[in-house]
C-alpha cells in the first residue's frame, strides 16, 4: 500500500515540475512578446495557457485522490497541501503571462 502511495507522490512531484517548467516557458515567451510582438508566439502562449489549466486540474485531482484514499499524516500531508497551494499560484502565473500577451496584442492592433 505504501509503495502505491509513494508512486503517487512521485507522480505529483513530476506533474508539479512539469507545470513549473511550463510557467517558466510562459514567462520567457511573454517577455519575448513584449520585446518583439511575435504573433506566432502569442498564439503559442494561449495554447500553453490551456495546458496550464489542464495541469492544474490534473494535479488537484491527484491531490484529492491522495487525501481521500490514503489519509496522509505529517510530512506527506504537508507535501500535498503545499502542492495544492502552489498549483493555484502557478496557474495564476500562467494567467498573468497570458494577460501580458493580450495587452501587447491589443496594443499591436492599435498601432
């Protein structure tokens, strides 16, 4: 039983890393969009936003499954609760990168 729980925690960790990497890509892309007004990159960032939203749902699902099925205590519970907090912050980072892109896109249309 504990082996399964440990595998699920590893999967949670990997999903968090993947989502963090995607956020990093979005921040880099948003900065590049501000500098270059690259329309193709603008479309990419909107696609990445959808991926971020899906990752958030997937990670929350993993966390809830771990909480309900395994009833973790101590350090495991702290890891899961921290993941739930971080995932909402990372989703917000994705939203903000998307918002920056939207502002640049509107600005480019005006000019």
